[in-house]
C-alpha cells in the first residue's frame, strides 16, 4: 500500500497512515471555514483507531470535517450544521460501498420522502484541498478553496444560473433535485 505524506515540515515528517493528533486535525480542519467561524466550529476527525468521532463540540453553526489520513491529498470541509444529517447519511452510504449517482439518488429520495432532514433555505459548504498540511506554519500546501451553496430543488429558472460549469463562474449542479447546489470554483493557479 502506498504511504501518504500529509505533513511537510522542515524535517518532512511522514505520518505513513498514522492518525494525526486531535489538535493538528482541528487546526487544519477549521481552515476551510471563514475565519469568524473557526474558533467555535464543531470538528469531526479520527480517533487513534481511525474511527470518525467528534474531536471538539461546536459553539456556533459550523461543523468541520478533518482530512481523512487514509487519502493521499489534503481535504477538509466545513458546513452549516443543518447539513449534518445529509452529510452523515452520505458518509454512512459510502461506508456501505454506495457511491456516485446511486448514493445521491438514495439521499435525494429520502429527503423527498421526509426521511432525511434537509434545510429548504440555502446552506453553505466550504471545501479546502491541497497537497498536505504543515503544522509548524499552520498552512495547507498548495491550497484551493471552493464553495458549495445547497439550495434544494433550485432550478436554472428559479436562480438564473447556468447548469454548465464555466471556469470561475458560479453554476447550478444537480438542478431540480434535493441536492441542488451552486458551485463556486475559483480558477486554480
């Protein structure tokens, strides 16, 4: 199995599949959130056995998900707590091996049937990716931040947005579904 380097410091530490300490997971996860939400965000991360757990309870409406140490590149996400049931269900389905369109179809059907709570008003997800995280500097290496604004059942007609991706322009993905969302992906350097 390929070993993953998730931290690069002066000494280039390789965690080789080990779970980073909770304080490192928290510090890196909250970087996806707007600065004013970071100190009060709940943080989900990994315990020493690799199980997803709450590392820090929240004091505001933001939930942050730490980088998965089993994956090669860095990725942290923060989102409004009203999206947690939807996100948790996605993680549950993923753990069952259900991915892609089938995973979305199941969640969307459950939202439509009232089995899975999903806010009807817009809620934001922030996704920060990169090549790694340097705990010494508190910085993500080669960072890229994008925004997702969930607007269940929104359409091109109701929003005035295109349903086609265009570099740097917001667009509506999964229009008309329970998972409809506005993608805002700035151009990459």
